[in-house]
C-alpha cells in the first residue's frame, strides 16, 4: 500500500490497530481463544475491509481467519479453510450468501407460522438476510 502523506499513513495505522484489537476481542468473545491471543493483519482495503489471522499465543497451529470492516460483520473461519486472504474473503462471501438464504427461509417460516413475537419484538429476518447478502456482494467485489 502506498500513502499520499504521513497523515494518511497515520490514519491507516490507527484504523489497523483498532481492527487488530477488535480481532482479538472477537477471538475471546466467541470462545475461539481462551488464553492470550496473538494476531496479525494479512490484507486490507484501508478503512473498509480488514482480514487477519489470530491464534493462541502458545499454539500457532490453531489459527483462524478473521474479517471485519466498516460495512461488514466481524466473522471468523478456521485457517485451514483458506491458504490466502483472497481465498478467505471468497469463503466469507459464500458463507454470508448461504446464511442470507437461510435467514430468508426463516422469515418465510415466521410469516407462515405467525410465530414472531408481538408488536415491537419481531425480528426482521428478511432485512437481516438482505443486509448480509449486500455485505457478501460487497466483499466479493473487493476480491
């Protein structure tokens, strides 16, 4: 990556550090890594998409790809599922596409069964699925 000036480099560095911290928090909050976590940035579209790897500090053999970004959900997959960040991004895009389809079917089931909670408590699976599908398409465009 090239930067126009030191301020742009500093802004990217600040953003990347925040993403690395978020990546570690994701690893802990999801139970991927219960001990000290180590990670590194592997690929990024500045201020939009961040792909990195995390692993327990004492066991690099148990690693995960983690993705985050401004308009993307933070998510992870086992490192064994992809050898490059591009393959990992494609995997995330496909995963989100499949999850979007699943959420759409949940919305249809809810409509048919009228099993959604009363007013104000309903979950809009259709909207959540549509958002996830847009995120998958955005990510695939970056790949």
